[in-house]
C-alpha cells in the first residue's frame, strides 16, 4: 500500500468554508496536498484571496459557481454582468453565448480561478422544475447542446476549465436535490434522446470537467443516486460517452445524498463509482479530516481500490496541469475586453407584450418568491435599482411569499415576479393586482406565465444587465 495514501485522499477533496478570510486549517491542508477548494460569495472571492491559497499549494484547483444570471459568486452584491443561460437560449445566437462565456472566463482568469462549475447542461424539460429553470439554456436537447458547447468554448478559450452539470441531467425533476433526492422518471431511450446529448456535445468540445447530479434515475440504476452509481458514472459516462476528464460531485452535504449516508461514506461510494473529486460546499477542519480518514480506511479495508483513488487524484492533478498550460490564453483573454456583451445579450433576450411605459417614478412591488439554494440569498433582482437610476424616487415594497399586496396610491405600479409559470399563488397575485390597477406593469425574471397587465416583460433571468434592459425598455 502506498505510503502517500493520505496525500492521495486529500488530493480528491474540494471543500468550501465559512467566512471572508482564509482559515488557518484550510491553508495548512493546502500545504499538506489538499487538491482544491470551492469559493462562494460568502468568502468574498478575488485574486488576493486566491493568491493566499496558491502560496500554500500552487496547483490547487480553485473552483467557483459563476454561471451568470442568478448564480454568481463574484458579483452577488451588484448582480451579474451576464444574463444567464435561459436568456442566451432565448436569443439562440451561439456566437453571442461564446462571447459571454469568454467574458465570464476572463473574469475568472483575472482572479486566477482554475475551474468554473458551469455551464448547466440540463435540459429543462419540466416547467415545474424548482432548481434548474432559468439556469438551463432551454427545454430541448438541440438548443441546450449547441449553447453548452458555445459556453464551454468561451470559458475554456479564456484559459479556465469549464464543468458541464448535472450529469445525467437534472432538467426533468420536481424536487430540489439540495432538499431531497429527485427521481427522473424517464426511459433509457428518452434519456439518450433528451438528457444526454448536451453532455455528449460538451465531451466532444473537450470540456475538462463534468459534475454529477444527485439524482435517482431508475432506468439507469434503481438503487443508487447517480453520484454513487458505478453504472452511471463509469459504465455510462466513462464507457459509453467516452469522458476522461475530471468528474466532480455536486456538494455532498445536499440532502439528496446526505440523508442516506455520512459524508465519509458518500465520498468513498462516489470514488468507487468513478468520481474523481468530492465537493464539500461547507466544511470545517474536523469534517474535512473525517472524510479524508474515511477514504484512507476504505482503502486499507479493501473497500476502495487504491488504484481507483490514485486514478482519481491523477485526474485532479491533470486538470491543474491543464490550467497551468493555459497561461498564454489567459493573458490574451485579459486583454480581450468585451464589456458590453452582457447588456447586449440581455437586451436581445427581453420579451415584451403591450406598450405601457413609465414617465415618472413607480412603486415597485417585488413578489418575493423564494429562490432555490443554488442562488445566493443576497442576489438582487435589480429592477428597483435600475428603474431608480432612470426615474429617481422609485420605491420598492417586498411581498413575502403568498403575502398580501400593499395598498396602491396614484403612482405607476411595477410588479416584479419570478417563475409565475411554477407558482399558482404568484399568478393569483398578478391577477389581483391587474384587477385593482389594470395599467399595472408586470416583469417576470424567470419562467413566465401568460402575459398580464398593460405591459408584460420577461427577462428570462436575474442579473444586473437583465434589470437594466427592462428598465430601459420601460422608460424608452
């Protein structure tokens, strides 16, 4: 047995942490060979922070979820400079999607971040999906496949690794895997026709990483979530689809798998299934060491072959090596400033019905739909701020979920909703508002219901530029 077993075990871990400063335990672990880590908005990520990590382990895989749109870690306070996947799919211009991907890659290159846990390659086949929605390029395989390739090409063309997720496809679910285990009720034939093509296309485009989804797919494996299934991770993804890059789990504290096993058991089972890196969204020194020790113990007990662990660690190091070799691409990308592409995309994606416009400061009523846990809770819709810039005196009132509308005065009313197609109470709220004030303007930032109000705008995502595009249209 290898004397470096502990180092192999720690190489495959990618923990997150609490707080804005790098904890001492994490720096020590990096110095001992920790293979990577994942950053969130709570960490206030940036180049200075990443350089602290690089000082301890220059080859660490520093990962982040920077999808654009609602899922941003670097621009969570202001809102993203890019409108998100659904908006890009609505425009359906692959050159534009590649430009957006390149600028996101450029932003990550500036911070010296190795890996973007993006794009979502899920086909949002179920409009009731509570966790994918606007994070998907759309509801059809061809559309999602071509934009997944364009996004991957953009990010990796900037010298940063992309990661297609959530294999084998989280689009046809009605359960959020952060909260429970979703089941994909689809035949093997339907999966091959609908869910797998974007991943196959991403592999063909040379995507460096794929993230597993915590999904039960009975047509593939009726007993284990995909992350923990050798049938799905090795036989299907490695064997049939031919992926040889780094395969990383979705965060293992998500209830879809955490309700079944301890973190150490999840890590061992995932590695045995064929996964290479274990993402732990929120870790401590104790929990990190417990997972490491569980992996070591499994190898010593013969439950996890050492060769499999060494293979996984090798793929993590191979991704790090790839990133090192892309320094010239990153330098070129840093000089390739395409500052208006996000707003261009948001304007092109904006869908409007009706002709109403604003000539004075409105009352903005934000119907506070709870966003899924992939979205940082402090992410703003930005509509009030964007309107306030153009119409000083704009005021916002936030409604709690299923709450009551505020009283209206003589000001124009803008009702901001999200995913009205998914929520009957949101549609009922819009109907009540229109009944009281037929001239109300409705802005939907998600998957919309039928148009309502004097004007109905759909941004197809939450971002600073999406809000700006809507505000410009309303004050044109």
